[in-house]
C-alpha cells in the first residue's frame, strides 16, 4: 500500500471506503456516508467569511504553493 501522505485524495478515499466497508459492512458504510457527506450549515455564508479580505494574488500564490508540494 502507498503511504498515506503520498496518496492522492481519490486513492485515499478508495482505501478509506474499503476499510469502512470491511469493518462496518455495506450498511455501515452507507450510514457513514449519509451522516458525513450530506453537509451541514451554510457553505455560501461560511465561504464568504473565510474569504473576506483575501486578494486574488493571495489565492493564486496559495495555488502555486500547493502545486509545488505535489
């Protein structure tokens, strides 16, 4: 298995789903997904709050730094 820190998000999802399915069964996995994937709160309002005061240049620099880490 690939080390967790080297997995892509898609690879990590697949491993996590397999683990949950093995340990909880199909019904348990479905329940977990229903509870944890449905989302809560007001994403639009929350996004506006955490993005307040961030410039386009800062966002672009953040993207560049993340891509350099990959």
